[in-house]
């Protein structure tokens, strides 16, 4: 009887794992969506700028950028205020639910917000032109041959 009860409890717990996981994912998505919906166009551009500044801090890339210490500090200040507002004014209930459901909720939600910031950059025609410039130097014939060979 004890073994049967243990098996039933195990099966029952497995049935609730996907539901709990789905609820956690929904909570994270709800937080991310709330933050994204609470951003205006200027704030999306500020996030994109902040991400660019952060990437430009990489030692191998830093020489190609002209981000001053003041620019970085100003950007950090704007983003700090923005994040505070999003989490405490615009989305506090979503934050509580997501945090209770998943300890990585903030990280996952900010990944969604980061994607929106990157979209802000990628939809610019000049950025797209720069991203596709390599195609002028790509040997499509060789790539097609590689795809066709065994």
C-alpha cells in the first residue's frame, strides 16, 4: 500500500510540473510584456543606446567606439530610472507574480526587453545595410557547392 501511495504521489507531482512550468513562463511573459508595453519610442532608443554602450565596453571593440565616461554614466542613470519606473510603477503586480513563480523571472523578462531594444536598432535602414554589407564579399557559388556535396 505504501508503495502504491508513493507511486500515485510521484505521478501526481509529475502531472503538475508542466502546469507549474507553464504558469511560471506565463508570469515571466506577462512581466516582459508589461515592461515592453510601458516603453515609449524614446525609451526604446535609450535602451538600444545603453546596450550599444555596454557592447562597446568590450576590450576588443572599445577602440572602435567613442563612448565617453560621461555618456556611459548618463545612459546608466536614464536606464536605472527607467527600470525602477517599470518595476515599481508600471508593472509591480506582474513583478511579484513572476518573481514568486521563477527566481530567474527578472533576467528572463529583461531578455524580452533587450530583444525589443535590439529590434529598435535592427529596423534602421542604415544598420541593415551595414549588417548585410558582407554579402558583397560572400561567394554564394562556393556555399551552394558545399550544400550540394556529400
